[in-house]
């Protein structure tokens, strides 16, 4: 082993505290250090993931107190898979925004990169931790970075978006804390595995109350309807790369938390149906809202919410195939949605209102960006042979195996809606006459590199879906094996 | 109509939630009702004295058993300060002098001069003795920041070096993570105690606990002073 999971938290924190000091003497370091940290974490994640695939989960004890006394981190096939995606996407977002604010003061750049790094660290922490209160702390870290990044342009609209997010996030924190309080008062422990093993001793009424509180609190982070009022505004008003980071990284952490609670910690039988219902409502409402949007980024935001609804439905099926499909959708969404945000924000770069109509005929002026956007649009609606096709196919197969015909029908008809609003944009890009006199903006070199990497990944996964399916299967198995999770945590010792 | 419906809904939800929380019986000495469950708190209380040689159980839980959470909370504060700075950043270029309605009287100015060292001393005492007596790094840091608040209110042109604050803040943060990583290298796990724990009730006891709490004290003091200064003195320096 080349490192341990705690480095995912310790190294970025050390860097965050070091950056102000080094920045005083070497100003460029505020941009470079976060990138180096993320690159190191990516190497670490890949190494640990391949170690875990062979040797089983790593349970790291912190402060020398074995679970359930102390806090522990769990790096298994499931959490490791998500951490790897998150860190990889974080690195790409960093690379994309490397020149961001290069013409402005050092101070703004320092804060931007610091907050971005902590946004990623918080999300990684949510996924790695094995303790319910520790998860609360990481959710706080993620959301506070999120509020600040949303308000980064300090305009009126972004302040409003950030304030909305802040209010929703604070309500989520209170709910989460109440839920944790109920669990601690009944079971006297905060360790996830320990809570899970004692869950049957809890009073059913209190169990239901705390579960509902958890679902509300985490639903706000996971953008579940009707708790996602903050999301479209935040996506539309935040700087472009931040929108990509929200959809590629932060939402994944929220969904992970929700899934960890339903699958591992609580043993409520109705929870899976609840997931299907809230997932379906989220999906339908978001896709119907997306088709009515006139601003490009808001449309992408609603589409992102819709995809998360699909993920929840897929987790709610409750079979291994369902989990496999859900993880596949999450992976594809993490790759495709940032590509759409990156290329989309260049398509409407000089437009004041960022309207969809401003992309009319831009295909001739900015061909590469337009093609990359189109690739993303084709992939996300699930056209073969792109990546999104396989995830949607595996979802439909999983649903068909469980005889959920109504769900399949609903999802297919919603997919048509999705197809319509994406194709509408693509149609405007290539076949409409340019009516505005807006200039086009050439993406920076870094932005091209990032978008092409994402585009290639869409093609690779599209043509060789087997290249990722092993990791997905391992992750799905590890989520399902609840007793092994509990056993491996509670028998963990200091290595 | 809509508002009445919302209020009604909230009332129903609130009623049931309140009912649930009254059932739990917070504040009873043994509120974990099931005898089959052994709560971790018993282990905390026992190990605080036996193993860590710390007389303040709250401190041992905050800094040692759940020190990782505290590192997170320290980061939350750090991020909030950064976020506040990044939001107020643009504003500060436009706004001119600090607006002062009337200047403080000589009683306030000379009184705060006398009080300031005492307040800082009290703050330092609280965080140095965090493992022996009530209080700790967070509380001590807040006390010190109130001292700076007093000075800023009493003297219109009192200024705090922003670079100095961020150096203190960074060094304190590095100390926390650094101590954690040293435990990782010496003892095996992050934030594990690697120093001798000493005698119960001595100033030099508790291993790494006082070191971390002193770092937290400095960090909180610097950060809160920075917040007060940013909000109060919107003109600020270039390097805010």
C-alpha cells in the first residue's frame, strides 16, 4: 500500500493552511498547489482502488481508538470508486479553471482555488467517513465552500442564489443534527457500522422519524424534489467550472450519503419504495421544467437534477443490477454533465442573459466547442454508441428484471422529453441562422484539453463499456454486502 | 390562504416532532433505554482519566476521541472566514473610511487600554488550561477576539495587520494537521497521541491535547479578529 485513506483529508487541509503562507512569497503557488494536491490524490485513489479490488476493504482508524469509540474511514470498492471519480473530476475542473481570474488580483484567485479544493475535499470526506457525525462535518465543509463559490461573482443574482442555497443548506444541517441526536440518544453510538448492527433495537417510531429527517437533510444536498429549489439558481449564477463541480462531484456525495443510509444503516423495508417514488417525481418534474427553460445553464441544471432522480430510482430497485445501473449512470453523469457545462459556458460566453437563443448558428463559428457540446448532448440522452446508452440500457434491464413496467414506461417517456430539449439546442447550434452580433469566445488551451479528455472518455466508455464494468460490479457487490461492511469496520484494528 | 396552509402543515409536523423529542427524555442520566446497548460515552469517561490523564472529559472527547471532527470544524471556521473575505472583497474597494458616528469617550479609550491585556491573558489562560478546567481553544480564542473588538471600537484608527493574522492562522492550522500527521508516523494512526500523558491534573499532561488546543486557540482568535476587522473596516488593505 502506498498511502492510507486519511491522506485524502489531511493533505488538502495541510495545503489549504499552507497556501496563504507560500502565497506571500510566490503568488503563482495559489493556482499550482491545489492542482498538485489533486493530482497526488488521484494517484493515491487509483492505487488504493486497485489494492482494494484485490485485498478487500481498508478500514482506517483515527486517533488510535478502534471503532466504535473513535472515528474511522472506510475505503472499499464502493466508496473508493466514487472517490476516484470525484478526485479525477476535481483535477479536470482545476485544469479547466487554471487560467480563471488570471487577469485579476491574486487574492480572488487564492480564494477561488482554496474553496474549490475544499469543496472537493468535503465531498470526498462525505464518501469516505464511517461515522455519522463526521459526515455532518464534511457536509458543512462542502456546503460552506459551495455557498461562497456560488456568490463568487458578487453580483445581485449570484448573491440571491447563494442566499437561497445558504438557507436550504442551514435547514439541512439542522435536520441532520436532529436525526443524529435521535440515533445517538437511542443507540449511544455514532459509528455507522455500529449503528447499523444495533438498528433492530431501536424504537420503530423514532427510527422512522430519524430516517425522514435524514432523507430531508440529504435530499437537499442530493437535489431531490421538492428540496432542490436552490440548485438551478446556484448552477446558473456560479462560475462555469463551479457548476460542473456541483454536478460532477457535490451531488454525487449527497446521493452517496442518501444511499448509505437507506442501504446500510437503516433496515426499513419501505425505504426502497420511497427512493423510487421521490426519484420518479424528481425526474419527471425536473425534465418537464428543463424543457421550459430559456437559459442554457438553467436547462443543464434541471437536466442534472433529473439524472439524479434516475439514479435514485435505480438504487430504489434494490437489486444488484439496479445498483450497477445507478453507479453507471452516476459515472456517466459525472463525465458528461461537466462537458456540457464547460462547452455550454463557452457557447454563451459573451451573451449577457445566457439565453438558449444566443447559440443560434454558432456551429459554424466555433465548430469544435459545438461538436463537443453535441457529443455530450447525444451521450446524456442515451443515444448509441455513446456512454449514456449503456447506463440507460442497464437501468432498463434492471427494471425489467424486477417487473417494474410502469417505471420503465415512465422513464422512456421522460427520455423523449429529454431528447427534445437537447436536440432543440443542437438544432439551434447547427441549423439556425445567426441573428445576434455576439462574438464567439475561443476556449483556452486548457479548456480544450479538458473537454477533449471528457469527450474521449464518452467514446471509450461508449465503445468499450466493459472497461469500467468490473469496477462497477465490485462497487455494487460491496454496497450490497452489509454484513461484511459491519464486520470489517467493527473488527478493524490499528494497522 | 397558501400561508395558512403552510402554517398548518408546519404546526402538524412540529407537534409530532416535539412529541418525539419529549419521549426521548434528554437530560436523564441514562437515556439509552435498552440495557443491551453499551453506549460509547461510558468508555469515553473511563478512558479520559485512565488512559489520557485528562480531567476535562469534554476536552478529551473534542480533541482526542473525536479530534477528526474538530479538525473539520476548524476548517469550517477557516472556510467561513475565507468565504466572507471573498464576498466582501469587491465591496471593499468602493467603500471609503470606516463610518464612525461619534468617537469614543476618553473613559472608553483608556479603560479598554487597561482591559485589553487582561482579556488576552484570560483568553490564553482558558485555552492553555483547556484540558484541566472548563473551556478550551474555541472559547479562549473567542475571548481574545473580543479584546480586539474592544480595541477596534475604542480607537477609530486601530489597525490589525492582515498578513500577521493570516500567518498566525496558517501556522496554527499547520500545527494541528502536522501533529496529526506526526501521530500517523509515530503511533500508526492520524491524530494518535504520541507524547507521554503525564500526571492527572498537571499542566503538562494529556499528551498532544494541550498542543492542539493551543493551536486551535490561536487559530480561532486570529480568524474571529479577521472577521471583525473585515466587517468593521471595509476599506481594508489591498491584501485582505
